[in-house]
């Protein structure tokens, strides 16, 4: 029987919330101050450094466009095509390079996107994708507290679309300011409406809706920092059906995905190449 895997939280990833999550997985992981067989990192520079040591696996805990650190500058430049293309192209190339390095070293990297790894999506994804052929519109909305730039929030939304239904195409940002953003995209033949509101009231939350004449889905995501479950409802001609409740947040699910990748060779649900592709869409 294999024991828990030693894990080290590196630099900015070494925070109480992640330690608390690890404490809930005592059969899978055992925290080590240094030299763990797997590591958690919070940014791309730390990820690059970790790859030189060739750990058994890596968790990237924070998903970001890597753009300017000043939110006001990010907002003022987000709709500037020249600035945005240069900035995000650099980030895309960096992530592609890291993905190549990780693949060459045989190191699986799980990217812990905010909503994309919620276990409710994993459970519903097959049926959701089957129903995509009947969809007329997809809506993905989010309400988040101040502090994150629109580009990072939009990246989280694209990651959720990818794991739930597939990769988006033709992303077009329509508006972005300090109150939120709106954007359009496509997923196959289906138009996608993306919107986010930045509000100091309440906690972060998101909602994915698949709308069609014969079938509809509502997936409501609570604050990802809590263990409250997502609410998943499918409606068709026979009525509404609520899928079984899964009491686990995306952060804990990302750790389990890392364990599966390291011990069983399972493909990460959202990996560095997925992140690079979504950055390229932006």
C-alpha cells in the first residue's frame, strides 16, 4: 500500500488555506517543509524553478494572465489591441515553453483554475457535452470582489468553459472597466455570452447556463474559498433534475487530480497546454 506523498508548498503557495486543504487529504499527502516529492507553486517563475528539480508532480495554485501588477493600468490597457497582444503573447509563449519542459521531464502539472476543477463539472461534463448539440446559447456570468483584473477573471471563465464543454473560439471583448466586463465567444455552433460584475458586496460566485428549446442546464458555483457545493440542475420535457451534491471545492479537487496524475498517470483536467491555449484566445 502506497503511503502519503511528501508535498512542499513553495513561497507564495505556502499559505494557511492550502495547508488546511492538505490536512483533509491525510492518506494522499504529507506536508514537508522542503524537498517534497511534489510541490505547489503560485506563479510561473516558481514553476520554472521547480521543474529544474524534476519533482513527481506540480500544482500551479494561481491562474493569472501575468499582465501588469497595477490594476488601474491593466484596466486602461485591456481593450488596447497592441498592448494586450504583446503582453498576453509573452505569457502564452512562457506557458507553452513550460509545458514543453514539463512534458520532456515527465512531470505532470495541474493548473488549479478557480471554477474549472469543481467536481460538479467533472461529474456533469459528459452529459453537458452531449446536450451541447441542442443548445442555442451559453451564458457564463460571475460576481467577484474587487482586486482581480478583468483579464484574469475572463481567463477563469474560459478555463471553466473548456473543462465543462470544450474550448471557446472567436473571443471578443466588448467592454471592461472597474465594474466588470462583457465578452462574446463561440463554442462550436453555439454563441457564448461572458459577463462579470466586480462588487464589494458578497462573495465570489459564478453561474454557467446552457439554454436550448429542448434542454437547459443551470450550474451555480459558490465562493471557491468555501466547501459549499455547486448546484447543478438539468431541465427537459420530463421536468427538472438536480444532480447529486458533491461537498468539495475546486482547490481540494485539484489536489486529488495531482495525486491521480502522479500515482495513476491520469491526465490533469486543466493543464499547462490548456492554460496556454486560453491565454492565446485572450
